[in-house]
C-alpha cells in the first residue's frame, strides 16, 4: 500500500477522495467588460486586449461597451495567456473565492509601483498538500483558461507549503472587482455581497472553500495507535468580526453548532464544534480538501459514529 506522509503520520493514498466541484447552479455576474478597466493603471502598463467573437482585436478603453459574453478571450499586452472571464457565479468559482478568502493574498498594486515602478498583479495561494493545490490549479484553468505552475521552493527550504503565484492583471481585477478582495494585507474583511445574496448552495461552496483553506479537524492519522481525543472542528482567524460572521453562516448552512469565538492570546480568535457538528459536517460534506475530508471521516469511523 502507498501512503501519503504528513506531519502526524501516514494516510493510505487510495483512501483519499478528490472531489469534483459542480458547475451548477449558476447566477449571472456583471457583464460589462469596462469593469476590468482601470485608466490609472492601464495607461501606464500593458493594455488589455479583447478578441471579439467573429471580430478583430480591440484595446480596452472607457469607450468600449462590449459585454463579456461577446468576447472570445482577453489578454494583457502580448501575454500568451488568453483569458476567459466567467459570466456566471457557480460552485467552482464560489469555492475558489472562499479558498482565496481563507488562504490567498493579493499584492498591493499601488505599493508595488511605488517600490518597483511596475504594477504587479500577483495572487498567491498555498496549501501544505500538493493534492489540494492541484485542485486549485485546475480551478484557475477551468474558470479562466489560466495556466499556473505549482511552486515548491518553500518545500525545498523545509516549509510545508506548495503554492501558486499567478500573475494576471485580468484575473486579479475580475476577482477584486466582483468579490471585494483587499489588496495587500487583509483586514476588516466580510463575506462578499454577491455571495451573501446568492442561493444557499452557492454560499455553501464559498464556505467549503474557506474551511478547506483555514479550518481543521483532528489529525486522525496520529491516533492510529493512540487513544482518540475529544471530537473537534476548529476555525481560527485574527478578525473577530469576520469569524463571528463565519460562525453564523456555517451554523446556518451546515448545522455545525459552532461555539465561540474564543481567544487564547487576544490576537487570534477561534470557533469550534464537537461530535454533533462533526457528524453534520460529514453528512453535508463540509470538507472537500482530500486530507481534511479523510481525517473527519476516519475519526468518526473510529469513534463508531458512521
């Protein structure tokens, strides 16, 4: 049998499930391509080029009124990346947005220009496990036709972190404009309005993405020959207001019975649930992260709850 080695033990690889995220239901997104235009940046950097369906290449400007669904692809300058912009919010996009809210970062564009005289539209997102970051890589491709490379420099330095570092003005701007991501350091965040106003199913996929990135459950592989500890799922954040918002929505959508927030150092806050919440999390597939999903299921199995 082949095992995946973790910090806490070994997991049989043949027991790991890589979930496919559905592409339905869908709700419409703003279709005006002008949302991707920022004259303060685009006049000083590579222009955004549009390939109109059955038409010519055009440079995006304030005079363009074409809708996104009339565009075959978009690129920045002479980039090889021919980006396709989603016209709908579906579970795949909701999950990616949730994951980026949990464990993603958007470089401060204006600050990068001050320091380097370049507008660096960089996104970074990582995970301890390559099997999970491969899922995120596939989402960038399926949603945007954006090819990204899994970076392992930190693994080689001894850090447990595979990551993606896509640099794409169009994808960066699409995500920031539609989903209210903060450029630079995170702070005072809240669920994006479009997610709040979406269906329960879309909201659940956003929450799954967030918890896959920033939540945890017991590392069950550690207890293969030890007594199991008390049941627990935990989410930890520095932002107390946002963790309260997450608690309300996770309890509403997954019936987790999360309690808190609690603080153990007055700078980080966490919410958690016990056995009942874990059972409901398993039933409603809270975790789709292959490792966390396995840990939850295996823990409940060892406890005799499933």
